[in-house]
C-alpha cells in the first residue's frame, strides 16, 4: 500500500541513519520499526492493571498540613532536594 506519512525531523534522521548503517532501503527500515513497535505495544498492554492502594497517613504533626505537600517536603528535606 502506498501512503503519505509525515515524520518528525528527529525520527526521520534516526531512520535514515539506520538505513545507511544497515544498507537497507529506507522503506524497509520504516516498515521493520513500525512492525516492532506495534508488536511491543501489544505485549506491553497484556500486563496486569496497576492499582494504588490508599493508606491512611494519620494526623499530621502539629503545625503541619498534608494539603501543601511540596511545602512540607521542603521543610523536612530542604528545597535543594528537588
């Protein structure tokens, strides 16, 4: 099938480099990478659903609040730890 596809510059450059490195035609490289990407997406999506279990943190220390987590972390760890 023949179609028009617009590639972003960085993607096109990497595909051209791979085509030069392997000596394979650009069209073949594009098709190989599309097949590999599609196969990987299918296998990645087959995993279990990730769930976060909430936990009660208890009451905050006097004078502190969980509403401003970034301020609390700055107070505990210091602003340079970001």
